[in-house]
C-alpha cells in the first residue's frame, strides 16, 4: 500500500511554513524531500515536474497559495487578498492542461471571498483548512476511485497503464493505479504492464518504481510495444489517468494515451479513464478547447542521454498531452461512480451542481 507520512508526494509542514515534496525528477535513484515556501519556488517545482500529476499539482498549488499569505503583515482583508491573487496568478501559470491546478486555486479564492472583510488571522486559518480539505478530499476520492475501478476488473488480469497515475501523482493511492492497490490487498494477482512514457519516462521511473515497491507484478515496456502485448493476449484492460475531461468525454492525458485507446479499440480491450470529479471540466465543451502544453525540445533530444542524441538543428515537436476521443473510452471512473457513454449526459449528472 502507498506509504504513510512522511513519504507522501505532497504535504504541508505548517510548523516550518513549508510544502514538503518528493522530488519526482530524481526518482527512482534518489528519494529527496524538498521543502519549499515561496510561490516562485513552488511554481518552479510544478513546471519542472518535481511534483506532477493532476491532483498533486492542484494540492501543491493550494498549499502554495496559503503559504504565500501565511507570514503576511497585511493590515486588512483587501491587502491580504491582493497578495493572495498575485500568488494565485503565478502558480496558475505553471502548467496549462491539468484543470486541477486552476480548480484548486479557484476553490482557495472562493474561500477567501467568503471571508471578505474578516480579520487577516481568521482568513489565514481558513485558507490553511481549505488547502488541507483539498488534500484529504483527494485521498478519499482516490480510495473510492480504487473501489469503483476494481469492480471493472477480474483476478489474474493483465492491465496496461501509461504515465504515472499512482500515489506520487495524487495525495495517496492514485487514480488509475488505485484499483491495483485495492486488488493487491484482496489477492487479485494483477500483471501490470507499464509504458515507459517518452519523453519524461514517468512510467519507467515512477510507475515501475511505485508498483515494484508495493510488491505488485509489473513489467516495463517501451511505448511502441503496447500493440504487441495486446496482440499476444497479455492485456485485458487499459487503465489511465486524466488531466482534463471535457463535457463531451474527450479526455486529455499524457502524450501517447490517445494512441493506446486506438490500439485498445482495435484489439477489443476495454479502455478506462480514472480520475476525480475535479478533473471534469464542464465549462470545456470538447477536447478541441483543452489547452495542450508544449515543452522544451531538450526533453526529447537530451534528457536521460549521456550525450545529446539528435542532430543539433533538428526541429522537435514536444506536446506533453494528447486528447483521446470520447468514442474510444469504455467508461470514466470517478469517486462518485462509473460514467458510461453518452458522456454529455453521464458527466453532467456526475459532476454537475
Ligand atoms: O506531465 P505529468 O507527468 O504531470 O502528466 C501526468 C498525467 O498525464 C497523469 O496521467 C494525470 O495527471 C493523472 S495523475 C492521477
């Protein structure tokens, strides 16, 4: 099972006034805990993927917006609100695709607004409690996603997953990996295939490490081997996380996810998306409106190689996410249940007011 404190992907040390993160860029060779306090440091950690995964970056940003005003000497609510909003804007600009980042910051701002005119001390305590609630609600959501997801799986199945949607990417348990942890407790004996997930290798470095540490049977494959394991009958379900689910069910997730969905359809394998309701963005009508982050060329040409491996002048296209067509998704699993097509209706019922 995922670790107890202090090894959490993200947590608050309120006595020290710091956000404590596992630096995910150093895993699996080193487990280094970072202690960050300023919005600038926390933005950098999110941008550089020291903390990553949609729910985890939302939680980190929520704590970051609280830490930004924790030591403030603002004399009244208006001054405190100005400081909060400057930090919020900075943190929200770190990464565009995962809606959980802006969702968590909006929720923090809503709490601030609900206390308009109140003394600064009271507002600070309320923002700390709100950030803690975002974290603890995510933990409960991940557990429920695990239970709901497990109901779709059978003992002994081969499961393929992409990127890392485990405890490192959330407050605990994960989303796509949560059913695997629950299944392990109950002796399901899953055999998991982890895509390495080029270019940043979240599958090879993080998912393989997480599952191996937990004693779950995991086999690492390169991204281009997914078709082979499917064709050989080694995979009975694909489980992936999500960064933003549009109102029609189109889903943004780590680059490479949409290709897996096409392969799964071809091979007649169910393709499940798992994520908390906070990842559903009903204000985004379709996948076409989801902003897709593009990242530096260096991640493709140099990172992880002893020497640059591509010609110096070659053009590089490095989108960090892709959008999977709703028509390729068998079901979307959240803490509130399992949404099935047509997603326009099922997601509105699940995530609507
Ligand atoms: O760029 P990353 O590593 O933050 O991308 C993460 C993913 O795409 C995850 O699958 C998604 O955020 C869900 S995490 C529970």
